C-alpha cells in the first residue's frame, strides 16, 4: 500500500483549516497512519525543499515553511501519492480547479495551504525526513472492506 507525506502549512494552521483539510483526505477513504504538530527546523526545511535551491522564491519558501507550526501527516492508500495531489489541486491556487483544497480555500502561490509528496520515491524520502518509525501506526480499519474491493 502506498504512503505519502502531507503538511498543512503554517497558513493552514493559522487559518484554522487543519480540520477541513484532514476531513477531505479522510473522507476520500485514505487511511491516517501518522499525525503530529511540529515546527520545521531550517535544516529539515532545506532538505525538504532541496529541489528548489537557487530559485528566486527559495529563501521566501524556507522562511514561510519555518514561520510557524505545521501539521504533518502520513496517509496510506492505493495510489495515495496521486490521490492526494489531485485533492490538493495545482501549485498555483489561482489555477487550481474548484473542488480541490487549493482551488476552494487559497488564492496565493506562496500561501497554498498544503504540501503533498509528488512521487512515490519522494514520498519515501519525505516520510523518513519527518517521521520516525515509532510514529507510524500499523492498524486495521474495519471500514476498509467498504472502501476497497
Ligand atoms: P507543490 O507544492 O505543488 O509540490 P512545488 O514543489 O513546485 O509545488 O513548489 C513548492 C512550493 O514553493 C509551492 O507549494 C509554493 C512555492 N512556489 C513554487 N513555485 C513558486 C513560484 N514561482 N513563486 C513563488 N513560490 C513558489
Ligand atoms: Mg513539490
């Protein structure tokens, strides 16, 4: 079963949208296997956004993601990575489709509420960066037989 990292970014925490975002992922049928509130350090932020180093928005991005607490979650399910990406909407909320988290709840590229891993390989790296083994939960959900054939 695939797993993916989701962050409710500092803007989502400040705007009181943690529950709304969690609800959307949970109601889709994805399974929550890790959850915590944390302040991202500069070191973790730099590793997490290493692919953007050198871009004009990099310094602002690091300042933003470390500016306040985030809620980090690990979600599990079939094709969890792409399912979460589609629920999020495109990076720029102005272009994100209505019905998506960014398309419904955000307006600004820098304040786009949510991070989700963009590939299964990246998900594995990001999960290890944010969660220790003991923080991930293996459990059965009885409702899964009504979600998966
Ligand atoms: P995503 O968060 O959809 O995976 P990304 O990995 O390309 O998008 O970029 C990471 C974050 O950086 C993104 O959520 C918002 C910010 N960002 C991306 N492109 C930007 C740009 N051109 N100007 C300002 N911020 C940008
Ligand atoms: Mg990305």
